[in-house]
């Protein structure tokens, strides 16, 4: 029996790494997420263009990353391995290439491939030179054959990106409110690309249901549904619940019975948030806010309004059933309601923010030259060192997007177990100066996922945790429809 156990354990570790999830996260970032981020800012249009040109845009197309290389002082390029990066105190990174084209009056005039920066590469990932090497080859390259990888080399220093624990986005949670006028509060973080917008649903003492998102504070939910095109009271009632008629909803419908069209509802919301221009401009601005910032994960186009209305009805239905005691309250400390942001997700946030800085710099340089009466080539206005320096700076200091600190840390090498522990660390975004007793406590859903005993003493207790050594983190699926079809779902013909 012991022989079989040993064989199984050996087989597992031959095929898997303890940091496999982090490596897969990094691979997914380069393979999928980078291109998605480029697609978000695909067409760049300057506001200042030459007078003889009707339209001008810069299009960003395909992005890819090669394996790590170094450019020597004489301009020659060659592959670099981690041991050389450590000894020479340089960053183990690979160039990022992007296809760029310019379009004058919707006709393509210039197309080329350029390097827009360099990206630090995770050791033993698909883009690392060590990937796929056997023990003898690793020893030949000056590496420890039992090394797990899963970290970066920045200016010769080995650094690890600490996994961040956060509430799951696009997940509606109803909980009791400890303060404020509402007894229950429904919360949802709607995330899509660069947007992560908090939404709340509450019922005040007057019995009216209100929704809040971005600058729209406490908008009557029924008015919001009518603004999205859901105008029939019967339809709203059926979407909230077909089995039971809730008197609370009837009160809300009666309160806003005078609003008959979606334009009247939009105008009502526009006045509520203080838009004071003419009715036409009010409607236009309010429609932009609703399309862009209301449940962006559902969609950001005009065609998505009705789907958003249906989703809001489902959220209200859950809020009513929980507040009436017909369904249990949600527990945000349940690990089903948490998500882990691993290296790939953290780098995606960093790349998205710094790409925006690079695009703003390209626009500034282009418009500055146009003002002088010249028409510049796109090649000369792209500064690849801007993106590189900003990414290196964040990874060297640990200062991240959103004001977070300590995301990148110098890896601990006191002993082998200490290194493994550091690679498995999970950090909570909650402040260590506040009590947050519930967040610090062990939860039954931690079993098999988090280590129950490894957490620091003092103010960080329960906020800094560690994954259990054999924990595997599944990556977010990029095409949920394929999973449903493979599970046996049949499309409607």
C-alpha cells in the first residue's frame, strides 16, 4: 500500500507544480488578456488633426510577447537566462510587440510592427527559456532542478506577486445593514474591462426601492426599469416573480404610474442627478451614463438595455425574498463569494492602466507636432521606454493600481519551505487597523483551500493567509458558452 501511495505522490509532483495555478494565470494573461486589453482601446483618434484631413485614427491590432532577450551596448540582441539576470542585476524580461496602423479618411496609409515595451517574465512559465527543460538541462543553465518558479527577476532581485483576495465581481450579495436608514442592503460590483462599478439596492422607510451606481445616487428602481424600456407594470411584476405578487412592488409601481415613456423616465433620472441643460442634452447624457455605467458586465450598448432591465428585476426579486426572510442572508466571508487575483490578473490591471498612459503620450506627441504644421509618422511618436519603466517601477516597489502597496515583495529564501510559503501567500485588501473580526476568523469553507494555522500574529492576523500547498486555483473561463454546451446544454433552434 505504501509503495502505491509513494508512486501516486511521485507521479503527481512529476506532472504538477505547487505554483502551477500562478504560472497558468501568467500564461493566460499573455495568451488572452493582453489582446483583450488592446481591443478595449483599439481605435485611437486625436482631437487635433491637419486641416486638409477629414478623419484620422491610429489602430492597435495584434499584440504578442517573445522569450526574454537582452540588448547589449553595441545594439546586438540575444537570449538571456535567469542566472545571468541575477548576476548582472538586470530584469529578466521579454519585448512586447504590437501591430500599429494609421488610417487617413478611412484609408490605411501606414502599417508596421513596433516594440511598445518590455514585460518581466515569470520563471518556468510558457514564455521562460527554462520551460520544458529536464533536470540535467536546468543544472547546465545554473538553475536548481527542484526550483518551482512562479516569481520574477527585477533588477537582479527575485520578487513574487502576492495573490490578492477580493469579493467576487458580478455577484449580488444581500446582507443586513449596520448603519443607515435601510435594514437590508444589496451590493454588486459590476466588472467589465477597465470598469468595476459598485451597485447598491435598498428600501427606505417610505417603502420605495432605490438603486445607486456611479454618480446616480438613490434612483427609484421602477423609474430605472422604465428608462431601460420596461414600461408595462404587469411585465415588471412577472419578471420579479411569477409565483407570488408582492405588495411592496405594487406600492412602487403606483408611486411612479405617471411616467409612461422611457424618455420621461430618463429625464426624471437626469434631473435627479443634477443635469440642467436642455431636455435633448439631458436625455443624451443620461442615456450615455445608463449604457456605460449601469451593469457594464451585461453590456454597454443601447441594445443591451432590456437585458439590463431583466437582470435588475432578478436582483430586486432576490432582495425582496431575503428581506422578507424567505431566503437566507448572504455571507461575504463564504469562499464562494471570494475570488483570488493571481499574477496574471494583477499584471492585467497594471498593463491596462499603463497602456492608457502610453496612448495618452502618443496622442500628446502627435498633436504637438501637428500644431507645428507637420504630419508625423506614427513610428517616431511611440516611446517604448515609457511603458517599460512604469511596469518595472511597480514591480520593483510593490506600489500597484488603485493605491495598493506591497503587491510585489522580495522573495524569502530562509529555507525551501519559507520560499514555498511566500509563493502561496494570499493578502486581503481590508485595512489592518480596523477590527473586521468576521474577515479574520476561520470559515468552514477555508478547509482544503487555505492553511488554518499559517497567519502572522498582531494586526495582520487573518488578513494575511496562505493557500494550502496542494491548492489548485481554477482560472476564470473566457468562453462560458462552450462549457455549457460541453455539459449538454442544447441551443434553441
